[in-house]
């Protein structure tokens, strides 16, 4: 007789839950009210996690399309963090007692687990190692072609004005910029509501043209690491002002002044981020099922589940090597 699932699926978020830096009880309660993703917290003596169910194209990173119901074990938020804490093997073994297909996202290391799961790479994180004393110091270390590209972007963005806002002042106009960026995403998972940004545990900076918001960035500190967590942009003004690259450049300047040791620029637009000096940090996903037939099928197609885009190398710096 098959053993019963031992995890406890909570109807309410436990008061003292702390899965990782993104998934504390306070953050999860904000997300519960400010996201269209309905998620649950699961606890067990040997692990804890969040899960949500969606209909997902399991070939997201390829030309194939097959949408099936899947339970995601991951943050109910588009960040490059795993959605669990504790013993991974114990979690998988326990979840295999349930029906369905399960997908874990954004594991920072290749998981050392048995053959009962399909493992593939997902979108890598773009990480900038900051060891610069000033933005001018950073520019001087760049090879001429990369430095020229940044200076050209700065010229196009000369009229941009950047200011920090109080998060509770996040407006509908700024929210519409978020929706523009979200709706153009190749890999959308959730849609956040304006109250998420008004209660955001971080800093929000707005880029304006003639006193009209054209873009914003939401930044989060975790120790000495600075994360570009969310953003929004007016795509009608993107090319004229080189908006996206100017957002990236501004974050670089800010991080250098703040003496952040690393900048996590997230998992999209990697070619733009590689050209300013980021390196790629691999992330993995794990798919599995308690049904042996489904598990065999997932392992069979594991090579087509993962992210396999060409990763053009960029030697941006004259002599500085990047390492994860």
C-alpha cells in the first residue's frame, strides 16, 4: 500500500515560516494579497516549501508546445531562488506519494538525487562581481567597443531623470509600465498587483522624461548583494532613449557607490547584461512524478525541457576575469 503524503499543506501562512530570503511569512502574506498566483505553504519535519498549480508548456525553452497541469515547487514570484528549504531528497520522495507532475525551479547547484527525476538547466542568473572604486574606474577597465556602447547609451539617455520614490507612492502609471514589461516576457509565471510594489521590501527608482515616468527599477539588498528584482518600461520610448541599457547602467553606478559586492541582474535579457560585464550562474530545474510512466517520460525528454540558447561569450574587460 502506497504511503500517504507526510507534508502539511497549510490553509493559512504559518506565522514563523522562513523558507529563504524571499519567502518569509511577511513577504508571503503580501504576495497572498498582491499576486494572481494562488499558492500554498507546505511544511514537514525535514523540509518546507511553497507550491502552486498552473497549466504550463513543459517545452518552454524549445519550439515544441505541450501545455499540461503541473504543480510548481518554487517561489510564487519571478526570482532566481529555489522554493524550498531542507532535505531535497526527502521532499521529492514525499511528493512522489501524490498524484501529478511536479517541477522544481532555480536550484543553484546540480542536484545529487537518484534517477527518479529529470534534471535540466533553466534560465541562468546574470551576476556582476563589483570590485570597482568608481564608475569611471569601471569604464576604464572595459575594452573599447563595450565602453563605446555604454557611452552611446548614456548620450541617448541624457534627458532621463532618476529619483527614488516612497514605495507607497507607486502609481497606476508606473504599474502600467510593469505590465508592459511583464506582457512582453517570454517566460511569465505570475502577475503582481500594484499593492505588491507599494509594500515592496526594497527601493524603487523612477526614470522620467519631461516629468513623465518612462521606466522604474525595484532593487533589493540581501547583505552585500544587490538584486534587480523587478522593473517596468515604456516600450515606445525604449529605443529612442536606450531605456533598458540605461536602467542597467544606472544600477551599476548605484551599486558601485553603495559598495555592493555583487549585483544579481536576474534571468532575462542575458546578452545585454553580459555586454556590461556580467557572468552567468547556472540554475537547474527538476521534474518528477509518483507515476513511474510519467517519470520515465520526463527523463526521456529531459534534454528538451531545459534552456539551451546559444551563450555568446563576451570579454568585456581588458584584464579582469569574472568568476561565479
